C-alpha cells in the first residue's frame, strides 16, 4: 500500500472498563473469564453476532484461525491471531480491492482486578478513511459493538459458560 493510502487509514482506539471495585452494582469478572470471553468471540462468533448466517472456522497449525463469515450474500474472510492470553487480533485483507481492516482486543489490568479491554482499530476502505466526514459515526458504531461484546461476555459469565471446567 502506498504511503498516501496508508496515511488515509482510519485509526482509533478506546477502552471499555470491565471491573470497578468501587461500584458494587457491577459483577466483577476474573481475568480468566474475560480472556475466555474474548477467545470465544473468535471461536463461536454466532454467540456474539446474532445476524451472522454462517461461520466456517479452520484451525491453523500455528494456533491461528481462518474464518469465513457469511452475512446473507456478503462474506468476510479473516485471520484471527491469539497473543498469549492477553490479546486477540483480527485481520481482514482484500488483495483485489486493497481494503484492509485490523482489530486488536487487548486486556489491560493497571491494578489488581481493575480490568479493561482496549479496542484498537486500523482500517482502509472506501468507508473507513481518516478523511471520511462520517468517521465519528463509524467510530461510535464500533464502540457500541464493543460494548455489546462486553455485555455478552458478562451474560456468558453469569450463566457459567466462561467458568473453568
């Protein structure tokens, strides 16, 4: 990709707080439950994306996943990388169009039991450009989707799905 095109990539990140020891209304998640939730989002995307029609997942030898996600007639192919039990990285690249997308979900724990997930995005496409006037709406939509991911992880944890077996 050219330097000019690279400069036009849409890049942003945000933190979603998971635990707040000062707020007793929020059921605390363990780091292990949070990691299992992020791992499960990659392994079983239909649990997190109800409108997903089909997910074909291939385990690669290096621990990565190759996925094909079908939304009606639209298909997304990605590679998922697991970075220990710290982060999950999703990469989508279309060699024909030059479009690319990367999402990294990284667990941060600045103090014991104060868990956050940092969602970092880098995307380049017609709809994902730094100079797109709708950039704020795109960022907001991704933030809401990330908050939904955390909400779903909380639901799965409450049901016992994320407990160690």
